[in-house]
C-alpha cells in the first residue's frame, strides 16, 4: 500500500482537513494523486506531514503495517521464525528459509539472505548439527564490515549472538556502543541495547567467560539510569547484579534471585523465568556454592 493512502486514513481518523495538513506542501492535484497512491512526496515534506499529524516515524511504521493488505513481509519478520523455533517446527523453519532465499534471488536485497541464514542457524540448534559455518560467516562478515549500524544491524547481532566467538562479541559490542551515541534520544535503541547486554551476560556466564562480566554488568548499570521507567529492564539488572554476587561467592543472594524468578512467573513470563532459573542453576553448579 502506498504511503499517501495511509496518510489519508490517518488524516481522516484524526479529523484533520487536507488543506491544513498539506498547507504550503502540496497543491490540490498533487494531494489527490498522493492520497490515492499514484505519487509519492519528498522525505522533507513527508516528515513535515508526520509532524502535523502528531505521530512519530515509528508510529507511522506501525500504522503502515496495520493498514496494508496481507503483508508478505510477515514471512520474513523475526516473529515468524522465532515462533516456529520455540515450537520446534523444523518444516516451517525450512519453508521460511526457502521463501527468504527466493525473495533474495528475486530482489537481491541482503536482508532476505540474512533472514535465511538466521533461520538456518536456528535449525542447526534444533537438529544439533554443526554445518553452520557458511551462514555464520555470512552474517559475521556483514556485521564486521558495516560501518554504519542502524536498528537492523543491532537486532541482527542480538538475535545471532550465541553463534559468535567471545572475541568477536567483545569487539563488535564496542562498535555498537559508539554507534548508539548518536541514538541517545531514542528509547527503542536503549531497550535494544539492554536486551543485547542481557544476552551477552547470559552467554558469558553459560560459557564460563567470567573475566569480562564486570565490564558488561557496569555497562548495564549505566544504562539503568536511562531506562528508569522500564520495570523489565530494572528487574533484569537487579537479577544480574545479584547473580554476580553469587559468582563472587555470596550465597546469601540466592534466595533473592529466586524471588525475582517468582515475580516473572507471577507476571506469566514463564520463558524468562525458566531462562533465569537455568542461569542461576548453572552458576550454582559451577561454583563452590551449595544451596
């Protein structure tokens, strides 16, 4: 669906007259063509239109997806393959991978090739196979050579973190951090950075890479002050802070950690509760601490 068609729907829903929205931007004939999807407009004018509609670019993206006709992009979204992965639906994963590659061959857009590679990596986890080098190197080479990271690269790195070496993760994280300085005002990037740090800490702990834990925990604590209104972020930071004390030998914190896990269960966040419980069990089993 063309952008102008969505803009028209938003304008009507917000009870905004066309002459108000497009004042000094588009002529009447141009408005008619734009809102019927026959023509587009410049980026500058588009951003002014969004401002007059009082919506952000992210909100427009949501509106676009909601109002589009059956969006074939759903096939290539992380939600599609994550659902299949958690359901251990290997045939569905193979189908999604194949569809992504067909889309890549047709358009040559690298995101479809990446999507297929990510799915293949997930299949290797379920089938316990080691034939993933080509897919892993494809993603790793892209991330290492990409000078300008956007939300796409950050989420790609986060979603494939467990397939990379600790050295690559450490180097790449520092690059991500530098890039994110320019996005300090955008909440979604702070939340994504928090998620990335959660995953790095979890990976470091489960692979017994304890030497760099303090660095990443400190990174998370610094981020805590910027995510003050995010209860989930605050709770996870509390969990990892207490977990670090357990790693250092303070067994008194184990009971507090189980309380946090109980909170996740109470909030019906069973996946997160199970994830934290496994992490705590791993720490206890790989230390001198006995409950």
